[in-house]
C-alpha cells in the first residue's frame, strides 16, 4: 500500500476510486465505503482512502484521543487491500481551502479520481462547508461518479458511529464495541522489558505501551487474544498503571499469553480486548496479587 503523508503536494497518475472520511475506528459503516472502492478495482481503478491527519477535532480544540492510530489504520487498510492511503495534512492553511477548490484541486486534480464514495455526514473544506450535496453537484462537470453511503445500523437498530463506539469503550462494553467495529478493539505496540514481577510470581507477561493518543478503556483486566510473530495466543491483559508494584506514570498493557513462555522483546504485539473482567486494583501484597492473577487466568 502506498502511503502519502505530511504533504498536500502529490499526484496520482492512475485513475482512482476514493473513499473520503475520518475513518476513526474503521467500523462497519466505514467498511461499507471501503467495499465500494475495493469493488471498483475490478474496473481498473486504484482504491484510495483519503483521510485527515491530525483529525479535524484536534485542530479545533477537540478530543485528540483516537480509536485508530495512524499505525492501526495502516494495518487495517493494507490487510483489506487498499492501494493508496492519503493522510491529508490538516492545518490552518489546508482547513481554509474553499470546498469547491478542495474537490477540483485535490480530489480531481491530484488524485485523478473517477469515483468518490462518502457517507451522509461528510464535511470538508473551509468551516466544513463541503458536503455530500456539493460532491454530487460537481460530479458531472468534473467527470467522476459519486456514491452516497447511508448510515449503517447495528443489530439493535442504532446508527454505527465512532462516537457510539467511544461510549462503549469508555464503559468497558468491549463485546458491543467489537460488534460495531467488526473485530475486537485492539492495542498495538512494541514489546518492552518490564519489571519482571509477572515472571517472579510465576506468570510471565509481555508489556507494551500504547501510543499517547490511543483511546484506552477503563483500567482493568481484559480477556482476549494477542497476535505476535505471526501467531495468535489466548491472553489476559491488565490495562493501567500497576498500582500494586509502585505504579507507573504512563499506562501500559501487560499481557499473559496462554501456552507460551519465551523471549519476545522488540517484537510488535496486537492485543485484542474482548471481555472486561474486573477493574484494576491495588493489592496489599504480592502474594495477594499472585492469588488474583491465578484466578484471572483460570477464569479466562
């Protein structure tokens, strides 16, 4: 997958099918857009995702935490078969672009698009004035097709959105979040050396530190699975600051891998958090912690 980032000066020679949006979480609604551009590959168009970096909310003083970091998106889009990812720089200059110019200069002129796919709430350009109606209105003049994708609803009838998924994660509703995303909520990072307390207690663990802008669920213990070195392991993870062993300033994800004992330092791990088990707590002693860890692992 070709990644274009940190520049508004680019040109794609191939004709493209473009899905435009923030794609935070890459949930089932987003995947409906992605399906359309991936199908367009059968017509000879390169599939292209056009998103914004940083998200507009960060530029205008909103929450900077994200469901999907850039690295998360790279993995998801590449796995799905996207050809090109444009992380369009969001700054005061680009945010002031007139909506018409945004379409003509960037989407048509530089991306060579022949198909644009967007959701009903798409906004772009100066003050977010660009919308689906404008994309449709200019399509004939500039030689591209436009496809509007309606909101996707969950099994219980709710509109799937990044905001809804954020609420689920904030409440520790990991099963529901996973259903809306189409896969379990996950945290990825390089495995680093910890304080070896887990090994001392008889339960060796791996440790990763999430990116600072990654949205974390409530501190606590989660069951799920972990992917590392091309393999999948059932796992139990503690998300938080380890209060029993002195605590840490930055939250980490400490994970016990079932049926594994080895050295994975420096490898990248993706920890999926499928089920919330209990809140993080401070124990009176390491022995008390050991007893609880054993219970957590046996419960899975």
